[in-house]
């Protein structure tokens, strides 16, 4: 990790994009983040509130970068409520990124889990890649970034499938149901996924069943982002340092914890609800 990445920088919110009633993307200018690789994250300091990890959801020209936040707690609500010209502290980018594989690709995402997957899809579409992207959610109001996914894959040999558990958007059912039906009919070189950990566990199990390699982005409580505090430990790995992207081999090693247990803010191991 370059020393410059770990040096805190103050950035200004330049633009805010409304993704839904509870999700916004914040755009800022930072040279290091604009050159991040898909799957990497930053530690974001909200003055007077907290510092939390955020996946980088946009790397652009003119040193622009962005992340996408859903308001669920005190810190994420403070980020959601940020205005243009407000300031933030940034450290990073950190972590192991996705490894792009150009071929027949499946992407499975849910909610803001699409945030780190879309920069990857944008790179894959620069070369020939056939992409099946499956976007899942419980109900219509939970879907975000779908229009950006459609725009990204517009000129590519790709297919977007939407699934919702209550049938309010797309196919009624789970993303993993559709995933399995596609794998029965089509050869896939690699599966990328990000979303709720229980969904990732199921995606991994299906990938194993069809002998397809997988790369998954995991989310855990992170306090330092550089492998010191241990809050994000899963098995023998630290998600911030050894992840957040886990390949098939690493996922197999942590399968007894994946989707079942995590550490809370005090470091205690708790069950995932």
C-alpha cells in the first residue's frame, strides 16, 4: 500500500446524485481515488461523527471519484445528509480489487452491492465480454443504480435480469434462482458478486456446484482499514487487508463463518441476522 494512500486528505463534495429516497452518490475530487481499481474502498471521515468504509462506486476523469451511501445508521445518515461544498476526510484507496476476466461473465448484485460491481462492468465492457447481470432485491423501492447498469451494458453482448422477492419489479423470486437456471444452460467463466452476506454464501454454493470460479466483495465492520484493529476478521483473514474481494479458495476457507457470524463494534463475535 503506497504511503500516500494512507495519508488523510480533505475533499469537498462537488455533486450529489439521488439514487433513491434512501441512497445517494457523493462525488468529490481526489487523484488517488480516481485511479482506484474496482472493488477497492476508502475510509471516509465525517467531521464530528465517525469514520466508516465506503466502496468506491465511480472513478472518473479530472480526478473525480465517488461512493454510494444508503442511510442506515448515524454515520451513513450524516453522509446521506451532506450538501454540495461540505467537506470530508478521505484515506485510501485500500484493499484487494476484483481481477477482471474477459469472457462469459455473470454478475450478481443486490442493493448498494452494485456500487463496486459497476466500475468492474465498465472495464469489462471495454473489451469483449458477454455479461449476464442479475440484480436482486426484496421490493421495488430497494433497487438502485439499475439505470447506470443498463447504460453501461447498452453496447455490449449482455443481459440484465431483475428479480424481486415480492414480484413488484422484474421476475418474482431470488437472484440465486435465476442464477442457477442460467448456469444450467450456459457456460460461464467467472462470477462476481456483492450484496448481503447470506446472498453471497448462496451464490458461492451455486458457483461451487457448477465448478465456476467466483470473486465476492465482503462487507464487515472496519475501524482502521489497514489491518490493525481486527474488527473485520473472518477466519484467518482481515477483510480490509486480505479482501474485501475474496476468491473461491478464500471463500471455501471461511465457509463456516460466511453468512453466519461477524464481529460487532466491540469486537464480540455475533450471529448475522
